[in-house]
C-alpha cells in the first residue's frame, strides 16, 4: 500500500508569518515515482467558489520508492489563516507523487501568535465597539 | 460555525454526484445519446443537477476518447456570447463534441447558427430549462426525496434536519435544490461549533 507523510517540527502545525520551518517528508510507494513535490498552498472554503493558490513548490528529484527527505521552507507573510461564517482561508502542505498524483495533505495555521484570525459578523463587531 | 466546517460548503456540494430517478442509469442514458447521434438536450429547471450531470457525462465521454469543448453561458456573460462562440469554434475539429451549459441564454438566431455550425462536429449536447431545442436526453427533476437524499449524504444521521424542515425549504425555493442547500448552509453558519461531528 502506498504511503506519503509530512512531519512538522515538534508536531506543531501553527506558525508565525515569515517563519522558517524544517519539514520531514517520507514515502513508500509500490512503483518508483518520476518525481515528488511538496507544495505550500492556500485555499478558500465556504459558501462561494473555492480559490486555490500554490505559493511554493519544492521538488524532490530522482526519488526512490521508499525514502525520507528533509527540507526547509520559509512561510510567506500573508495571507493569514482566517475564518468566518462565509469563508475560511486555510493553508496546507501537500506531498504529491507523479505521475500517479497520489497525495497527502496536512493543514497548518499561518497567523500572528499561531491562532487563526476569526472574522466576526458586523453585529458582533458593533457590540464590541 | 467556521465556513470550512460547514457541511453545506460549496466544495462538498460540488462533489455530489448526479442521482438518476425513475430507474434510469448511465448505461441507458449513453445508449439514448448514441441513438440520437450525440445531439441531445439535458432538460430541467434551475438547481436540479443539469450541469452536474452534464459535467459527469463530459468526463465519461472524454475518458472514452471523445474530445469535448465547453461553451458556458449564464446571465452574467450572455452579452459576450458572440465572442465566446467565436472562440469556442476557433480550434474545434470534426472529432469534437460541443457541450453548451445554459443554452437558454442563446437567442433564436444565435442558436440556429450554432446548430448549423455544429452539424460538422461529432456531437452537440446542451443543457437548458425547456424542451424542444434538441431531442431530450433526460429530464432532470426535483423532489423532496432528492433533497432528503442529498442532506443524508452531507450530514451524519444524528444531525440531519427533520423532514418538515426539508419540505418547507423545498416549497420556499420552488424545488431548486441548489438554493435549498444554500439555505441549509446559512442555517448551519449560525449554528454553534460542531467541529469534528461533520465529515470533512
């Protein structure tokens, strides 16, 4: 059975904007992939159309079927992870094997103090003011 | 509730597959399509799954080696229809099938022109609100039981809305399942956090 994994430093999945992180990726595939790619992506989710952007892509050249590799990634300064009732912006790391396109995804939070920004409704905001 | 945890969020709704009714299925529908030489219409009112079915049909035909070109029309882009049509036809070969989403946006003369030009193509499959454009391939229908099945797929049993809620939603939106699901999204958006209870 095929397996792809992404490990975070000290199992953290919340990070500061601009932070540099060391990641460990590993895979066990039945067939040797042509290449493996680690992608840092964000996507929106909610009531409307989903937007998605690949912000960084780290290729792992000449992969063998079973392997563990390390990489360092500098996270971008924005957009922050945020969520409201209508839209959520989520960051994720995706490890994809080609050409099979077998993949795994782990969600992360990129925001000041590592906490997703919660959007309040106008009513809630007025109450605070 | 966070938008990403809402069981009725757009990406989940868009991943729903078309549900055939009255004993119909893919095999019979594809046989009918072949019988009418790949020139047919998917007919039905708004929000009952015409585009979903059309897209699934395109995926199946593409998998079988039929090249497909889409012309997607809606109220917002109908004024750009001449340019869109020109662009669509520009690089089509006689092997292509033309799929038109929202054919009801075309006026009579524009439709006649497309129909004539599409005569040189391998097929023309449209979706539209009314019959009479091309032989009807399938009539998509809406029902409370369809809404109920969709809600069942999106929610675990213990969180499903009562039947009365679904009936009243169905009536309020005149059978438009898409609008019913948007209303359910709004209801869930105001609900307390149930993260972990709803399948991602």
